């Protein structure tokens, strides 16, 4: 794998993707460099990931109402997140194989339809057990969408700009999160809690509109598709577990360390994403509107973090960017969870750097994981490693839930810092991939 960064003396790259010249000047050079087809692929992946985020957050934002409606304790509510993330590992692995075998765009549409259908179904659940099953099935689509969309865009992006391009795709998560908070604030302000949580899930039908557009307008990157189609290992799950030999390098080591990296980062992230809304309402005494205000700072930081992290992953390299924000994210968690009672203004201010750091670390994931695998198994490798990390990291939110009964939610949140330590260790076993061609 190439570890040499692209030359910084050039302002224009005369190479092309799908026959389009890669103009690389100005703030939005990365976007122009994609060409018309690449920009449509970017739009499809951005929309899919943003709506994926929206559908995911319908649950954490409704957690307090769900607990009251069904009479649940902290451990039972934490289990919602666990089943979503565990099943997402299956969905992600399957979607990756499908993307390698039938194409990125087709796989993207399948994942979006899946998570939309089962999010809406959650709103009709008559009891806790049914809701748990529907939420688990939602995880099938949730797990696959990001990996497929990230690969679709990565194969259009130039090596020089791939980090910031995929960082921009990642920023869609903050957009979807923010939209969910706005809808949550309105729905729970004007409807009773017993109906409001159902309405939140029903609004998860929005992604159906995106699928219609993607089907008509988005295509796979021709160059990468041609390489993938010629490979005998296309969509081979066993290929990502082949050990290396003197004759040829294998992918086993890469796969194991990529799983550990994903586990650590997502364990820390989902701890916060699941429990911060509950922490703000139950322990800090904030109203629905107050919670929305505090989350606005957190989400604003997240959006800027994705964009900044995307830029830094191209400047510093994939590994240095992840290491930097793993350290900063752990420090933010420890500080955020130990703010004295009554200091809610400080809680508000620190929400911005918390959201910034825990999101900036993800900006390099789309490019890094795509660059670790060859075209024939890029979907399989990225889908498996990212979503297995989700599944294993899923033990973090319920652990916080069970510890919350004795430690309080704020005290238990520090458990998420352990995840970022695991991510830092995982980097020792992975190569730097900045500047790598994907064809």
C-alpha cells in the first residue's frame, strides 16, 4: 500500500473519473473534482446517510417517553440500542457483499428502503417485545447504508481530496440528527408523550423519496466497476480473512485491526448518542425545549467536526487524524460527565467541543476503510469491519444503562472513554493509506 501523500505543489490534477477532469482549485475543489456523475453519487450518499441518522435518532430522542409508556428500566431501554447495533453488523456484512456483487447503487437503494420500512413499523408496535423486533430489523438497513454510500463516493473521489469528500458525506449524520431534534421538539411540544413517540417513528418514511431519485440519477463509478467485475474474488467473504504469505499479502490482519478500530470509536460514540438526551432530561432537569437547545450546540459541533476532520485526514493522514480525535474525545467525555450540578451553562458550552471531537474522528473512516481493501472486496471488507465494530461496540450503551442505576447516567458515561483508548491501540496494526488509488 502506498504511504506517500500526493504532491501539494499541484493545483490541478489532470486525471479523471468517468471521463471528467478533476479540477482541484478553491474551497469546493473536492466537489468539482467529482464531476457530474460523482456529484450525483455524492448527493445520493449524503441524503441516504442523513436520513439514516434521522431514523436512528427517532429512538434515543423518544427514550424517556418509551420507558414511561411501556414501564421500562434503564437496562431494558439500553437494549433497544444493543439490538439495533448487533443486527446492523449482519446488515452491514450482507450489504457489503451485495454491493460487490450487484453494484453500489442497487445495494444503496435496498438498505434505504429497509431502514425506512422498519422505522415506520416501530410506530405501530403494541408492546415492548414487538418494538424490540422492529428496531432490530431496522438495523439491517441501518448497518449497510453508510458502508455502501461511502464506497460509492470514494470510488469517484480523487486520492488528493478523498478524505474531505467522505468527511462531507459523514456530515450528513449531523444534518439528519439536527432534523430529528427539530421534529422531536415540535412533536413532543404539541402532542402528548403517548402519541408523540409513535409520530416520531412514522416520520421515518421520508427516505422513500430519496430512493426514487437515486434510481433515476445515480450510477456506479465505471472504472472501479470494471475492475471489480473482472475479479474472481468479487464479493468473497472469505477473501477478507485470508492470512498473508511470502508470495502475497493477505487481508486477515487488516480486517481484525479494522474491527477493533471501529469497535472503539463506535462504542464511545453510541454511548453518547444514546444516553446524552436522557442525561439532560433526567439528571440535569431540562425540559423538551431545553434539551433541544443543548443538543443544538452538540450537533453544531458535530457538523463542523465532520468537515474539519475530513480536511485534516487529507492533511495529516488517516491514522494521525483518528489518533488526535480519539484522545480529545475521551477528554471531552470525562469533562462533560463531571460538570458540577447547577453548572448547566458550562454544560451548554462544552457540548460544542464534545460534538466536534466525537464526529471529527469519523471523517476519515470512509476513506480509510475504502483504501484498506481492493475493489473486488471493498464493500465486503468495509461493510463487515465497520458494522462488526458497531455490534461489539453495542455492549457500551447497555452497560451504561445498567451502571446508571448505581452511578447515575452522568457517571456511567465515562465508560465511553474506554472505547477511544481501544481505537488508539488498533491504529498500531494498520497502515497509512493517504494518497492511495482505488482502481
